[in-house]
C-alpha cells in the first residue's frame, strides 16, 4: 500500500542565496531511534520529495544534498507561493514533514564517465547540484563536463560558492539576462540567456558530449533541446527535468498529468525523445 | 458461480442487514434517484434507475482526512467503516468501481472502504435514457467480475440470484434459497441480448472514438468546444471514473490543543487552475487543451492499455448535467460532424 503520511523533520538551518531563495537544511527526526517509513537513503540525483508545512500543505522540492546517514538533507527553495512564504517565516527547530524520494531522476547510466553538457536556468540548477558534486568527485581524466547557467541578473544568481568550487573542475559559462551599465562582465560571463551561449559551450568539447541535461523554464529547455539536435545530438541523448504541480507524488491526484503520464511517476526527468510527443 | 431462485427480495435484504449496513437507490417524489441507507423496518422496492451520483463516493470520499499532525509527528487516519452492501448497483456503475479498484489498488484509504463492501448488482433489462453501456462494454447485464452477487428480475416477481465471488457465496449462507435451473441463465442471456438490441443506434460514438484516436482532430476543434465549457466540474463530479483530487490543511484549535488535519477532496481537471503552479506557470491554461485531455482520458487508446477498457462506462451522466451541452453524446456527435 502507498503511504501518504510524512515523516517528521526538523528545520535545522538555512542560508539566504540570490533573491528570495534559501538553502534549507532539514533532519529526519526519527532516523536514529526507529526505522523511517520511507527509504530516504535510496535518493538519487534529480529525484524529489514532498515538503509538508503543517497548516499550509505540501509541495515538491529536489534535494541539493540527499539524506545522509544522520538523516540530514538540503534543498534550495525559492519564495514563490503560499507554502514557501510561510516556510520563510518559520524559525530553526520547527517541526515539518517530508515524504520521498519520488520519481525518476537523472539517467546515471548515460552520465557517469561521459562528456556532458548541462544547461540550467534560474532555480533549475537546484536538481543538478547533487549530480554535479558527484560528477566532480568521480571525474575521469578524459571526461569533459560543461555547465551553462543562466540567471536573470547578478543578484538573482544562485549557488555562487558551489559554482566557484566547480569552476576548478568543469567549464562553466554564466549568462545574465540583465546587466547594469556599470557592471563589468567576468571572463566566464556573458549577457543573454543560455540559448545564446550553447554554440560556444559545444565548441568547448574536443569530443562531442554524449548526454545533455536540461533544467529550467520549459520554453528555454525546449529551445535548447532543438539547438542541441541541430548541433548533432540525438533526441535520446537529451534529458529534461519537467516541473509540474503535485499534490500526491504517487500518481493518483492527477495534477501533474502530461498526456497519459504523471510527471511524479514517469518523470520528472524525460528524454527529449519521449517528451516531444507529449508537449 | 451458484444460481438460486428467490421469491421475495425482502428476505435477501433482511438477511444482508444482519451483518451489513445496506444502501439502495431510492427515487424521491421529484423522480430524483440517490443512494440511501435502508433499515430493517422496511425496504423500498428495488429499482433499476441510475442515481444522479454514482457510487464512487462510498470508496473515494468526496472529502476525507488523510492524516493529522499533533505538533510532533504525523498520523495516518484510515477510515474504519462497518461492513456495508451496495444493493442493486447497475452494471455501468459496477464497471466504474472495477476501474477505480485498479486505479486505487494501492491507496489505503480507498481500499479500507472497498474491502468492507459487498456489491450486489442488478441487471438492466431495459435501456435507460442517456446510457450507452453496450457500446463501451459496461452493461446492461452485470459483469461477473464486477459484483459479488447479481440479481436478475424474472417473471412472476421472482429473482435469479447469482453469486459470483466467495464473498457473495458467504453473504447468502444461512438464507433459505432454492437452487435455480441452469436454463434460467440462458433465459437471462436472451433478455440481456434483447435489451442491448433495444438501445438506440450509438455507432456515432464508436466512430467518434476512432476519430479521436486517429490524431486527425485539430486543436481548433477542441478550442471551439471549450467555449461551451463553464469549468463547473459537473461532469467530473458525476463521472463514476473521475478520480482527480487536491489536498488542503485544516487547523482545529481548542483550549487544550491544536491539531492540523490534512484532507483530500475531489478536484476537476477542467478547472483553469488545476495545473497552475505557484509561479503562475500553467501548462493547461488553454481551455481547449483541458477539454481535449478530459476526452482523451475517457477514450484515448493510450489509457486503454493500462485498464484494458475505456475510462467511460456509458452512464450518460455528463450529458445530463453539462450546462454547456458538451456531454458525451453532444461531443461525440460534434466529433463526427465538425472535427
């Protein structure tokens, strides 16, 4: 039988990042005293969990760090709707709930040891953090990973310390949609969107990327996927993480439908091959 | 399968009432039919009329608590219903229950109710006004796998009682029933076959289903149709196979304590905000796309594979309730003529 009941978690800490976004650290409350209801340790990069803010409800978020043996995990959360507005008012120590992990994450068999191009926009970088950390830890000598990260503005950029750290291991292109007159672009920055820099990013590979991972606004992902196909990548080598409203996360409530599929079960990661007929 | 003859239906009702709460379709003075609980004091006559609301609420409640939060942890609040019987459910609604059984097979709340229910089906021997169950393989005779007991009206006020499951056989134990001759089953087949013949010609529905699955229908057709959708949720509420829901939190405060309940309640994929996200990104902001998806969910081949049947059971409730006149019959005719 399915379980709709969350495990209790504690809001341990948070750090502000970018505009109205925070890195939250949570801890499962019963991890040391009794078995939890969910298999938290099985969480894979790109999977999601349902955060329960009592008195408000539930919403889906991805792990930036999956649950460790102490039951601690992190998520990058942007203040957007009712639930996140309430979350941002809550003090450390507050008891919340969580269910998960859910869905199909990034296709690791298409990623490990291979040349990868990653294109992320705004908060779309969050589901990739855990994956990029893992890639860097296990980077093969001849493996090339390129990240294109687009943000609306310098202030809106997220995960700056992480990108600073990653820069030593992978090639990163940052794009900014808006820049102020007096701002001087850094060496790895350009004005525009990720779509403007894809050609340049592809030329950074001596051997073409085997896999592309895309996460961000849907219209950006679709255009990026088409550009990558024009650059010679195949539809089944491009993977996109799709966002949908979710209430149950177990394929029952119907809210996240995408034709005959439910994103919570079939996704959130889809290949461009699968997705083209669905959007 | 066992078959029995019953002279007086009241005997079966009274017998079932010993161990079950019994619900039956009752017609009021205005001709409206609804499921109502019956008592030992007197049973209303069994009627083969479609109730305005299907039986889905008995298992997938219109709103129910999923859990409570006491400030420290979350607790599941599974329903604990007394055994109950739906007495005289028609084949279309029973087919819908079988459909929902598959969809909610792993849902503990649905199953907690479903496992306590005995289904007594009633054969339809005459077509109903809006129904087209034969077209979608959902009636008029009750399918063996969809009920525990089947009732078939015979001449001279007698009933053929067919038990189709262990639960059904168990339920009639202790009741003085005479075993019926097998020829009555053949007679039942003939009556049901004649009933099928008496339905109006619904081939336009089959043709429209084929057209819907051909991929030839343009988006502009659905957009034209959607002009008539008021987003009232009448169709999805009354449809016996619709199952979308939302969740909400309700805080109950007293002097002693504060308890937070999380509820789920029926929702409708035809509401404009059904898929709208906190960012206001809405993948189904186009009403035409919502209407298209609703009808594909009912008749699309892509869903047929999972359930081994269409999501429509031919009850015709959507046609009766839709204020915009885009229920099943109207839509299928429009697909044939305009799409």
